[in-house]
């Protein structure tokens, strides 16, 4: 028999939320709008990915497009698009992912999630759709509907699947919630579609919960239905005087022996500030069904309650723990994470072997500027740089009145004699610039593409006849044009 998880766990994946504090800084007019990834191999570096993020006028992420760098033709090729939408109440109601099909020269959907909320933020409807290649559109989605009691407590969740023959939705699953006198969920019953009667639901699983005097969940029971309810799994939970979980144990019911067989046990420890600093998991010794420790994890925090160390141990027996893993964290004076490294070793060695390393840098406004990933190389016994991501910010509110204007760019000297400098390129959303110079009849006398991380670029105009020209700079979908006089 295969246990089925709750509908809520299967079909409603968590919404992808974006905190404004991560993307908007200072007076809310600066936004992270592009991330470039470089790959490093044997000392060489090449571009890999670019993520361009677009926001609405309420500073909410509405689209992120990922590009692959095509080194042979020096262009960014679209690869993936993630779209997000919001309802009138501010709830995220759309999460869609599409991939670019080169053969079709168009975006093709992978999955799409739509949500409908009540005014109080409670979920009313959820839709999950895939892509129909034949019709070049989203498939009729699987949907879930939510019913609530008069006090706004969740009553039922209904799942429906699209029936292509009847072109209607068939009810396939249901969850019913029951509450105790304190308003806590004490029972959930799940129904599934009867194999012999399409559209007709029969009970399949039941979940029951018990609580202590403080309202903490102290017990969990799972049953399977086959004419009668059969025991499957149970768990017990213990808490300290601060209502923090300190232990949980799980058991499965053995029908042959009518015995609750222990499966797993977990213990937790806490600091005075309520931070988790100890975790131990146990398995079962077959001979006497007693608990046997397997792994232990300890954490240390700084005075500002940030991770400093995580230590991992394996149990060797005889009350002996072997220290076989660790993670070290480093912060700046402003408590910004600048590095963390993971190490491991086996029971036959006293030497630590690196696993991975991340480093982070920030600009003068404490915004993340780069993220570097290193892998461990056994030959050199050191970390090797694998990828580095650079973050770029725009000082203009995205999707302003003139969406296609590339602002902040200036040129000089003008008039010029041989060399023209372009300033303010750190305002560009794309480090890949397309530059053209046209004469007064619209003919292009210069066309070039330049990739730069510099804020200033010197353009060689030697050999171009004197006159008035139009200089156009394109960055992504934004452009700026300026008249240039060459002497």
C-alpha cells in the first residue's frame, strides 16, 4: 500500500515571494535588474547566464528572463522566462515558467500556477497547467477549490481533473478538516475517486492530531481506509517550557505482530535567544527496537545571532561522536555575509577536505555586487573558482513612462577629434552594448558590439570624415541617441 500525501502538499507549491528589502534599497528607487554569471575553467572565464528582472510600478517582480551567452555570435540568447502576477489585494496570483524553443522561435510553457484569493488573503482557487504542444497553449489545468467555515477556518479542499471526453471537470480528491473546541485541527479526512465509479469519492486516509495544554501538537496519527480504518503511522512530540519542540518520535504499525514499530526519532536543543543549536536523529536497532543515534548537528551563533559555525558528527558507538563535517561563516563589519565554507573528513583521516566555498561582495550601499562559487580540488588541495555572478542595479524605476529610454548615458568631448568617451555605462541593464554611428543620410559608418564592466568606454573614431553624426547605443531593449560632431 502506498501512502498518499495531503492534497495541499502535492498540488499547491509555495508561492515564489520576493521581499522588497532584497531588491529595493534606500528610497525605493533602485532595483536589482540583472545578474551575469561567469564560468571559470583552468584560468579562463566565459559568460554563462544573464537574468534580467522587470518590476511593476509597485516595485513587485513581474518577469525574470534568463539568457544564455552565445559566445560564437556574441549575443544573449533567450532561455527561460518566469512570470508573476498580482491581484487587486496584492496577493501573488500567477507563477508561470516558459522556455524558449529555438526551433520554433517562440516561448513554450513548462508549467503555470494561478491563484484566486478572498479579500482577507485566503486562497479560494488554485490551478496548475502544463503546455499543450498541439494547440500551442496551456493545457486545461488541474484545479483545487477551497471552502471555509463561517469563522474563516478551512473546511474542505476539492481537487478536479479535466476530462477530455466530456470536456468537463471531474472531482478526483477531497480533504475535509475538523476542529476541536479550541479551533485547532484535530482531524483531516481524505477521499479519492473510486476506480469503479468515476466522479464518486470514497475515503482513503485519515489524519488525527492531539494537543497539550499550551496548544502544541503532541500527537499525530495516520490511518488507511479499507472498509474499516487501519492504523498506519503515529508520532509523539515534546516541548520545553518555552513551547519549543525538543523531541519527536515516529512509529509504524506492524499488522503481523500488532505492534507499533519505532521508525525515527529527532531531538532538538535551543539557545536562550530561541535559536536552534542542536539536532540529533536516531534510527532503530533491529534486535531490540531501541533508538540508536546516527547524526548530530551543532550550531554556534555570533553576538548578533548570526551563524558562525555548523558542526556535524557521526555516531561511532560507546557514547563516541566523530566530528566529520563543518561549515564556517564570515561576516563584514556591517553583519553582511562575506564567506562560508564547508569541510568534511572520514573516520580514517585527521585532515579536512573542502566541499565548497561561497564568497560575497557588496557595493558602498551594502547591495550585493558579486557571488562566487568554489569547488574543492584534491590535486591542489585548495578551492577552485567555478562561477561568479555579478549584480547590476538601475537607478531608474523600471517600466517608467518611457520604457525604452536608456538614461544616465553621456558622451564627450563633443565636438571630438579621434576619440569619443561614453560615460555612465554602469546605468546600462546589459553589459553587452551595440553601438552604431550614422551620417546625416542615415548610412551607418560604424557598427560594433562591446562587452564591458567599466562605467566609461573610449570609442575610436579615427578615419571617419569630419561632420555631424548620430550615435546610437543599445543595451538590452533600451537605447539612447546623441548627435556627435567629428572635427
